[in-house]
């Protein structure tokens, strides 16, 4: 038991000392955000349309569906989108040889 506590204490002391610029430092550098002055140019190039955010991008699509499901007044819209997606999948399964309309 004493050996385990000594190992844990020595690991804690080494972690507090820092000094080593190993893997964690490299990840911290890679994940650092740019300064806000560098991001203003990029902000104008970001698409902010419904189709780009809620249809093309999978994360945006999932977030939009979660948002619609959380509000009772929007649940009809998300059920319509789900029905349209199922119709689209039926068309894809038929390989476009027949147009299936409900």
C-alpha cells in the first residue's frame, strides 16, 4: 500500500513541477484559437444559410433536429422533414428507375 501511495505522490509532484514540454504542450498549441483580429476575415466567408448549416453539415443537421424536437411548436416541421427523408431514401432504393410519390 505504501508503494502505491509513494508512486502516486511522485507522479503528483512531477505533474506539478511541469517543465516538460511533451505531448500535452503540443496538443495545447494545436488546439489554441487564433486571435480575434485574425478571425474577422474568416467570419465573412462562413456560409450562414439554412441549407448549408442544417442540411449539408451533419452536426448542424443533428443540432437543428434536437432544437426542433425540444420545442412543441416545431415538432410538426421535423416530422415533415423526416417523412421527406424517408421518401428520398425510397427513391434511392429504387435507383431512380421509378419515381415514387405518396
